[in-house]
């Protein structure tokens, strides 16, 4: 038997990177998985890969109506929603604080904070009556360590981390747990940053205490699996740094900003 037999999970940004790793591991452990993904090609490809264990719905994780529709799709397709992972991110631009625009800030907060919050609230409407729920929000060391160049991302992720703790406290007696993972992995967003800053490629892994960046499937997904399982039922409001020790000494990240 799999650890998630009989469970229904909804994962945003599951067409690539860390989200795809979650989808594969959860399906292998018996869960039915809804892929909420803005990129229809990668989202459908992941659903096709997982077969009857998955369903894809095009989703802009920064749009409240689409986030709510994704949750309802999960319930309509698999009869319930037991697990929610807010993982999606999109957009942003690496530049100094004084060069940020209203568009960058608004976009970052929509995808990184507001969308996940509306999705949590939509999921709560189904989880609370059932007396069971596992919510996992993907945040970032960028906010914890104040990485340079990514103000909109840092701010959104720290706002989501605060909201996660508040929801964990308010929902603690409902059977719903809310926890956060701050990963260091070769994700789609990591690849995009490295493409913009090729001079950092050689040092990204070397600056990590374990000497490498994490693998989405093998390093990050097993921790999410634990938080989604019965084994984590007495944990809520926590932030787990799945980062090879990257949070210990802060950030050596110093891109060459204009």
C-alpha cells in the first residue's frame, strides 16, 4: 500500500521542476493528482505520463477564479481534496529594489501570495467539513536570507509563510495542517535565474554546505510526501528548510545587478 492511497491531491505548477516531482511521487504512493499548470503543454504531458492517476486543468495561479476552479475540479474529478500544494511561480525580473515596477510587485504578489491564499481558502471549505487536510506551501530561502535582486519574490514568499502560520493556528482544531517547505533545488525558476546570470552557475552548488543543489524528485518530493502523509499529523505551522543546509549561514548570493 502507498502512503497516500485513497487521497486526492492538487498541485500548482506541476508541469515541470519541483511540482512535477511532487506529482510523480504522490501518484506512485497512491494519490490521485490534479495538475494545475499555466503551461498547457507541460501540464497535459504530466497528466498523460501519470495516466488514470492524474487530471490536468489549465490554471493561472495568480488568478482567484482559476484557483477556485482548480480546487472545485479536484473535488468534481476525484470526489474530494485532501492535499493542496501551492508551488507555482512565474515572472519576476532580477534587478535592484529601486528599479522594481508596479507590474513586477503586483505580479509577484498575485502568483506568490494572493493566489495561494485564495486556493487555501477554497480548499478549506472542503477539508474542514471532512475533518482532514494537508496544505503545503512552497516558500523560499530568498525571503529568509534576503537574496538580492528578487524583491517581489522574496516579499510574496515571506507573506505566504506568515499566512501559513496564521492559517495553521486558526485551523489547528479542524484536522487541517499547514506547513511550509523552503527548498534549494534545480527547479524551473532556478534554471531561469541561472540563464540570466550565467556567472553564478559554477558557484550555485559550491556555495551550498552539501556542495550541490537538490534534486526535485529525490530530495524535495520525499519531504512533501511526509507532510502529506499520516506521519505528519501532529505538525502544523512549521517551516522545513530542505536546502542542503543553505539556511545555516545565510546567503552568499551576489548577482551583478545593474
